[in-house]
C-alpha cells in the first residue's frame, strides 16, 4: 500500500473521530440546554401552582368573612343607620358605637328600634336615628367565621 493511501486512511479515521466527538459535544450541549429549559419550566409551573393555591386560600377566606360597612340613609325627615354586609358570611354579635358610646346610649338612638345583633351574608340591617350633629364617628365590632372582634371605623355625615 502506498504512503498516500495510508495517510488518506489515517485522515479519514481522524475525521470520523472528530465528527463523533463533535456530535457528542452537540448532544451534550442540547441535553444541557434542554435540562435548563425544563428547570425553568418547572420553576414557572411551581409559581403558577403557588399563585393558584393563594387564590384558593383567599377565596376561602373571603367566603368566611363578613364585611360590615355603615351607611346613613335619609328616610322622610329622619335617618336610618344601616349596616351593609358586603361579605358572603354572616356577622354575629354585632356591636355598634357612635361617638365612642354604645349605640343604645347615644342621644341619636331611638330606644324602641335597636340594631339587630346579626346579619346574613350580603344582607343589611338598620335602625332609626333621631336628631344628631353634623357627623357621627361609627365603630362596628362583630364576629364571623373568619375571626372574633373584627372592627371597622368611619365617620358618617348626613
């Protein structure tokens, strides 16, 4: 066999080895990139799951909460104090203070029309008020399935 043929065979063998090594490197890079992409996808999926779990917790918490807000409404020549429940759960053991006094002791309270002590979800209750000054500081305290002694304070003006 001639020297040229030996050299050509050796070069062909080396070329084959180089192609094999190159293919192995490309395969390793592809595996590494695929692994990184899968890891990123897993991280994103974990974030989505965490967000959905938090939304579910928030939804369950909201369904167990009453959200009482006072409203002053004019009825004829007088006013009624309404407690509007914007929440899905019932409010129990409702206590109302006006200007720092229990509702029954306030000068604007009508003795024969007390505020009910409970209101259902998305409901409202009210009581008649007599004459009062220009504004009322109202504090509401209630219990619901979410917790005890939940409060809301605001100032109402006619």
